């Protein structure tokens, strides 16, 4: 299928299929601007001009997993480890609200010190003392734990699948199981969380066809928030010498996702800004509508090193808030002033 035929299908709202997704994801530099423009138009029609800000709190760098791409992997002996206690997590969330954020993301490695009860305490305290929406990004847990945190007030959950290709997933996750990861996402969806997942772009051995199948699976899952970013090799991992992903490859996926998911929340990720000074702006212009400025205490921020060279490590939270606002306004976009909850169009239509 040609690029023009594939783009034509995409812009008519056709059901996602590998036959037209793969040509868009593999398109050349001459065609890419038209794909980005189509993604941006779909963003305007689906979610409007608002960019929603989520204050990111990276509260622990301990992790029980040994993922081949991540600097926090269990066997990386030079990784710097820390964890915030419950009071510090809650205090950071309150500071985020004072800076004007309506939503925070509590993110960590898979740190089992944070038992269901401990994290529940943080969630309840934030909900009782602020008007913040809460997203969790803490990895794989059992359904009972997910339900407990949802009942405590967590609104959203982010669990990236990274890839749905069984062989690639196994190569990247020596101590994990693709079916188990998928089961976690199904459980989160069924409990009622606003459901987030996502993939990396440029992984060793990844193809446009694999990414196309990822998009189809996320569509079938009913994903409502989708985070994608380029693979950036970390020197403390087995993939230290692998070629990384690119800004352009990631932008293609952002635009395709917006065409397939017109109402979803798509972040312009920090990894994009790490690879290119205007990487996040370019993602916003290709269909993204969310940014996640870091509000983690500045003194520990460098220790959360999933990948090297991460931007904004030395900037305090107030500076980050002002910088992000300026970048968004400079694009002619507006800052979202509500909690940025997912618009569940199908549910609304069924109620009419």
C-alpha cells in the first residue's frame, strides 16, 4: 500500500490494520510532514488546544526487575538508589498543587518496600489534602492491590507494554512474562482506571510491522493514555552499545497514534527533549497533548536514571513550571486548567 493510500485510510477513521499502519510508520522524510500535519489536525478535532500538565514525582529508584534497557535494573550495581518516605511523597504532591498542577504521576521502579498499605496511605493523604488527580506508574502488582489503590483514590495507571512481540519482549525482559504484563493491563482496565500504556521506538530488532501490531493491540485493549518515546541506550545495561531510537521515528508513531486514538492523552515525553532541544514541541505539533514536568526534589532527581543525559535535572520545580508554560504558549496552545481526565466517548454515546 502506498503512503497516500494509507494516509487516506487513516484520516477516514478506518479500523487499525497492519496493511496501512506499517506504511505510515515506515514513511520517508518527504512524506513525514504530511503525516505529522494529519496527526495535529486529528488532535485539534479530538482533544482541542489544551496541553495537560502532570507533575511527575519519581519517588523510588529501587527496582526488582532486570529489564535489559533500563538503568534502574536490579543488577546495575552502579545505579544510585533512593526512596522518598510517605510524608515526602505527600509534601511533594502538595508543592505540585501549589505550583498550579491539577494532576500528579507517582512513578517508581518496582520497589516492593512500597507495600499495598504504604502506597495506599500516600494516595489517601494526597486525596484528602489536595484536589489533585493521581496517576500511578509502579509496575506489575496483583489485581487485589490494583483494586485497593483504586478504592483509595488513584485515578489512572500507567503500565507500558514496551512491545507486544513475544520474542522481542522476552529478549528485553529476562525475568518477566508478556502474558502476565498483558493480564495486569486487562485487570487495570476492568477495575476502572483511566488506562495508560505505551511502547519504545527504535528497540533492537523492532520493525514497523511490530509497531503496527502494537498499535492494534493497544486499540483492542482500549488504551486511553499512550506514552511513547525513543529508546536511549544506558551504559549500565546489556544494550549499552545498541543503536538508539530517533526523534523522527517516534514522531511518526505519535502521529499514527493520534489518528487511531483521537480522544486519548498522548504525552510529549522528556526523552524526546533529551534527543532534540525541540523534541517535545515537535511531538505536540504531531498530535501530543500532555507534558509531564518533573517535580521530584532536585537533589535526588539525577539518581532516577532510566536513560542517560536526561534534561531538566538541575531545574527546580518552579522553574520547570514556568519553562513548560512558555514553551506551550509559544506554540499557540493553551494550558489545561481541569484535571485532564480521559474523555470516554463510547460510554457517553451509550448513555445518550
